[in-house]
């Protein structure tokens, strides 16, 4: 059992909406170098933890939360993991938690603050500038995204290269209005590591009137004969009900990591892997989501 008076374990919490670039940020942060013995804890929304599979880090120092999204109510699994880690004879030098894209970081921060042996060092929220206005103006997720931004000590901004100066300035003003205290890191997938520690803000009480969207998840096996354009067209047609999709797919004789977010599909070639192709996704309950599932079943 760990010594009761041992130094607290510093925690970095990585947040941001679906597809904002959290896993890419984490990989860049790990490549930059972390303290030996750092532990990475990854939560994802699907039955296969795609994000964890994409993290380039030693397997014994990578833990996966399989409970799905940390949104409507925090799963006991995170609290159980924190308690177990805190009792390790040789506890980690630091802990990095990558949340799912529908998580509210303040809720997780509350759990970290009351857990023994842990100290919340900072919250880093990834922001996709290209889709920020659309997300904030979406009545289903705007309050969630605003809360993720407001919770941050550091905002790491991605995908703003195609915006004109006026639009970028409008978005920066909006970010500042949501969180005037956060440090801001620009330039693509910068790790957002500040030159000096982020200024400490007093803990804020979490709102009790937060209402999460009625999320629906799916997992479906797709055939090796899958056509890439067919899948992209299907997801585009049913985009109203879909927030995010990803998976390890075989298509047209090759293996891919597939990612879909904000209407954009990305196919990254990868090494062959055992098992069937599987696509996981998360969307909004209702007729558009039901139509999406029915359409996907025609491909299976």
C-alpha cells in the first residue's frame, strides 16, 4: 500500500468535444516527453476503445475505461480506478486522463479533487475552430461545448488555418467571453504546454441544472467488401443524427483507421488487425438516428 503521506499524484485532464483532436494532442504530449512512470487513462464512448488503440504508449502504463461516455452520471469505474491507483505500492509519477468527447470536465475534476492522493494540475480543452461556431449554436450540444471551454486552464486550438482573419477574430472573442482566464495555444496540434504553470483558479461549483443530450450509441460490423465512397455518402446523408463515428475498417482490399466528425471523413491506412471490421458511433436520439442505423444495416 502507498504511504499515506506520499506526495500527491499530479493529474492532467484532457477534454474537448467529439473529434476536436484529443488523442492527437495526447500523442504529441507523450512524444514531447513525460515523467517516467506516467500513467495514461483513456475513456471512449464505444464498445471498442479506438482512442486507446491509437495512443503510442507502453501498454502497462495505459488503462482503458470501458464504461462508455462520462456524461449523464459519472461511472463508478473512474472512482474505482483512482482509488486502486492510489493504493499502488509504486504509484505513477503523474496521471493523464483523456475524457470522451461528451464528458463534462468539471464533473471529472470534482471526482479528482475528492480522491485521495491526487492533485488536479490543469484541464486542457481541445477546440476545433473550424466547427466551433456550429457547435456552440447547436441547441443540442452548445451548452456542453461551452462548459468544456469554460472549464479549461489551457485551450489548445486546432484547424483554424482555413478561416479568414475576421472569422478567427470573432471566434477568439467568443472563446474569451466563455473563458477569459485560460491560456491559449495556437498552431495546429500544439500540445498547449504552457511556458509556465497555468494560473490557479479557485474551484467553481458545478451547475446542477446541466442537461445532457439524449445520446445514442451504436456498434456495427461491416464487411471487408465495404466501399469507402458508399460509407461516406451514407453518413453524409444521415449526418443530422450523427455526432461522431470511428473504427477499424477493411475497405477495397486495405485496412484503415476511419474517423468521421463534423461531416468530414478521414481514412488512415493501418496494419492488418484480427477480427471483423467494426464501426462505432454516437448520435442524438430520434428519427434521424434511427434512419442512420437502418441505413448502416443495409451495408452489413
